């Protein structure tokens, strides 16, 4: 496991000190993991949106025609 350092306001550090029963490392790990998941999903959504822009729409009835054509083979 790697180590990171972060800065927090002094007031927040004092509040954290008062809650000794909390595993703050685990809280931070979970928060970072959740945020990474959110960022990955946002990136996937952006990539899908970009792909949608490059694909031209299918005309009404075209899918039916393709299915019928394929079934005829």
C-alpha cells in the first residue's frame, strides 16, 4: 500500500482528534475509492457521448430491414 499526504484545515484536524474511535485512514480510503469510481463513470459517459456524435442515426425501419435481410441468408 502506498502513502499519501494531504492538508486539511486546522479546525477540521481538531474535530478529527476528538473522534478517536474512527479509523480515519479507512474513511479517507473509502471516500477516495468512491470518487475514483464516480470519475471513471463520468469518463465512460463522456466517451460514449463522443462515440454517439460520430455515429449517424439509423432511419426508421432500417433495423427491421437488416434483420429480415439477415434472416434470408
